[in-house]
């Protein structure tokens, strides 16, 4: 039987603590789309996958941001035809 790997989700405060930055910096990055995160409801609490936080700190896009760009390019290509 194959089990899915659990993804560790962090709060903005946990991201700030683990990666030694200010929590406001993390929240601003989330609000500005620099850091990929999710909210269950609009205006709710943010959670961030650990891999996304690691990518943000290292200055590279996470897998979700790369997937979003690829999807947008695909939609744009279809609209041109």
C-alpha cells in the first residue's frame, strides 16, 4: 500500500522563526505573492508548505509558482489561436 508523504505546513510565525526573518516580512511576502501560501477562507490564517518557505528564502520560485506560470502561458497560447 502506498502512503502519501505528509507535507509540513507552517504558520507565518513559524516560517519567521525557522528562517530568521520578521513575521511581518513573511506576511508581506504572502500578501504580495512572493511566498506561496494558502488560506482556508479569505482573510483567514495563512499556512505555508515548508518547501515553499525554503524556496522563498533561497530566492527561487516554489513548485506551485512554477506550475502557475506554466498554466498561464498555456492559457495565453490557447487564446492566441
